[in-house]
C-alpha cells in the first residue's frame, strides 16, 4: 500500500504539466486519449523510445492480426481501427528490477500500445501496463513509470 501511495504521488507530480490519463490513478493500465494523426504519434513514439538509446525489438500489429485471422477464428475486428504494441527494453531498468527480485524479468519487454477505436473516429489512445513487481521494488516501479510517462509525454508533444 505504501508503494502505491508513493507511485500515485509521483505520477501526480510528473503529470502536473502534461495531459492527464483518462484512467484512474490506481488503474492497472494507464490510458491517454488525444486527437491526432495515428502515424505521426506512432513516429513520435518510435523516436521517443530510440532517442533514449533503446531498440524497438518488435511491433505487434494487433488490428491486422484480428483482420487476418477473422475468417479462421470467427472473431471479427469490431473494436480497433488500427492497433499496435511497441516492445522495447531498457537494460539499466531491467537490471534494477531483476536485482530487486529475479522474477521481475517478466516485466520485460516493456510495451506501449497505440490504437484507434472504430466507435470513436478521430480519437487516438496510448497505453501501458502499470508495473507491479516482486520484492521491495518501489524505486524500480517509479523509475519505470517515469520512463513510460516521459516517452508518452514526448510522443504527444
């Protein structure tokens, strides 16, 4: 509970000058909503990640996967206009997390989602999963949130 309060206070201070998320402070997934061009924001995300010296190891094309597999699965893509997840890693944070508890390696790769919804044309969403780690990981969790928030804030500028 103590670390949740610290993380919440950290988030509130960090986001004071930025567009706030549309999810509650304690939500397991943090979501930002904006009106902007998908490709421009995706490009900004990529630059914000690689500009910090990290490599995007994979881009998961979620909406394309839904479209491609619809006939075989019977599951249609009624949700996303376009949706992708960008995977990347920060070696210093990975080491910090793993030093607290070896099982925290499961947090990597880090992922930021970017998507549009068919039901909300003109709206764009960015999301990431709030880290919850084993061990006394308050500092590692705060550092990871700071990284995510910095990348998203830069992408939205």
